[in-house]
C-alpha cells in the first residue's frame, strides 16, 4: 500500500532502510545499534519547523538539524536562487577569480557582523573554518616576526570540529581523541566558563577572579611569546550553554591584548541569530580578531562556512607574495553556496528572524522553567535565545547522576521521537528549534518534551 504523503510503498521503504544499513556511513553512529528496530530514520521531507520521514511520520526539528536551519525547511525561494546561479555560472577557480555571489555575500557579511569585521575567507564547513583560522593565526604571527608563536589555548568542554587541527583544540568531554594522538603540539587547556556554580572554591577557569588569574598564570608559565591564539565559543553549547558575564569576556580580551595573542571566536553555532543577536559576541561588547562562521549562514540549503577577520588581521597578510595567506580549497567561495547563503541572510533580515529568536527565546525560557517545576528529574534549564538545554539528574537534590545502565543515550532520542520530536538527547536535551518558530509551536514543542520526560520517568521508575 502507498503512503499518502510520501507516495512510497512498504517494499520501497524497506529497501531504502536495507541499502542504507548496508552502504551509508552515518556520522559517529554505531552500525549495530542502528540495526535495532525503528532506530534507522530516513528523512525525506521538511516544512517550517517540521521534518518528516519515509514512513510519513512528522516531527518537530528541535535542534534545527544541527543548529543549522534558521529559516525553516522547504523554502522554495532558495531552490530558485540555486537553480538560477547554476544556470548562469556554477563554478570558477577560487584561487584566481572573484565571482559576483562571493563578492555580494562578503559584502553582506561585513554588514551583519559586528563593526570591524571587514574581510571574509570562504570555506566549506565549520571544522575547515576552525582549521583555517588556526593556520591564519599562526601565519599572522609568523609574518610579523613572531615565528615561535605556535601554541593555541582553548577551553575545556568546547567543541570545534573533527579535522586534526580542530580536534586538537577540541576538549568536549564526550569526545575520545586517543585514537588520533599525537595531535597538534602546544594546545593548552583553559578551564571552562563555569563548573556547576560551585563559586569561589571551584576549579579556576570559571568566571571568578581566581579563574581568570589562573588563565593568566597559564599564559605566563607557557611563555606568551610561544602562544599564537586563544580560540573559544562565545557561549559553549558543548559545555552546557552557560552564558558568561561581560566582565569575563572583557578580561579575556584584555589578556590577549596584553600578551599579543589573537582572539578567535567560534560562532559556528552561536552566529546568525541563534542567541538572539546576529552574533553572540554582541552580548559582551568585545571585538575578536577572527571569527569562524558556518551552519546558519546558509540554513543548510548549501554547504558553506567562513573565517571573518578584522583589518588588523588582514593587514598582516599584505606586502610581498611571501606574506599572502597560504590556504584555499577547490570548493571555497562556491558561487551556488554563496548565492544561497546571501538569499538566506536576506530572508533573515526581511522576516526579522534574529528579533524573533530573542523574543520567542524568552518565551521558551519561561516555558522550560515551568517544565522544570513539573519534573523532579530536571535539574536545570539554561540558555539564551533559541539555544537552550534541559539537564536531568536521577536525583538532583542529592546530586545523583544517571549512569550508563540507565541507557539515556538511547532511551531519550527514542522517547523524543515517539513524542514527535527530533533532537540530541541523553542526560541533557538540546532545545534549539529553527528561528522561524512561533509561540504556538513552542507550546507544541514543550508539550512533546513534557510527555517525553514523563515517559522517561515511568520507564526508569522514578
Ligand atoms: C562550535 C563549533 N565549531 C565547529 C564545528 C564544526 O563544524 P562542522 O561540523 O561544520 O565541521 C561545530 C560543529 O558542530 C561547532 O559546534
């Protein structure tokens, strides 16, 4: 029998799942776990905040894919833009020529990024942007005669991507880097922004004066003349979306200035309205030197990312041919991706989606707070704009965490799906819907989360 929405019969659906299991390598998933009943999801449709699978089931895309789809799914306008650009000119050598879409997008990025960011270097994805920013920082130091500055500082708990350079500055707790060692030498670990609010007594690195003093001591003990750059997310999703204070960020900027260290902010998740401002650093009134951007730049309608720099950084690459930045890739500044990204940003401006993220994000915060009051196991809800997280513990009052035996990494995504939601879930659930979401859709989302947590409590017997 044919499914009325997908038009697919049962045999075709089964065949997709069989061939997918046989040939498609899904990122970071364990094959034998996907063999479990109903664990294999093939997505084939999307409209607004919803995605649907080949069985014809509809879900709220509660993580915007991977914090990507700002303008929502199913925008035919972007398909038209891609088609027009492909028909006019699909590709030109980015090592030699500019194209009109690349110029237009670079101009638009200079308009929407904080003042001072003027020059954009396009690449294909977030990790490549991080990789490029790291190399740019090293070569910038090299060009100004600081050849010994090769080290990078990054924060514990931060995620920056999977290429070897990005992996070296990656400190996400769940990520096992051991199989890839040795990684880049000289990657220094600064403690995270907050360690569960344990105040002045907590490990240095949280926002306390003691933490910031520790960071300065780290720089001094490693010798500042060996450090190229400090890289971090303005607000780290991989580290619980804790929003740091302005004073924290301003101290980091001051330390970088004092010791000649470049400040790279990784806005790959935060950027393009996710936190209720165009870029998250706007919350802190701090100007970075380099910024990595990706994901929402195109809402996922085409792959593209970039490093955006200030004149201070760009100036370091002017002079003779030996001063030019050594970097580039075949598909960097791809005309079709640039045209699509530009149209995406124009939609964000036209529909005031950054303002919507701030406004509906505030409503989402209040709804998640209420959800927390209804469920004993919800230990915290946190975030800013449409970048929120629900954290759960077995017994929050006694500080008892869930254990691997509770199997939350499988249970929670399954229960979310059963309740009409797609998101990443374990002991924490990411709540980051497309920026087009409205209050009624937030209510529908929070109802689904409520049912999910109720079902979890019942399954575990809490
Ligand atoms: C903050 C941050 N930086 C970099 C990356 C890497 O981006 P990509 O997966 O596009 O390589 C990610 C991916 O989620 C990210 O969250």
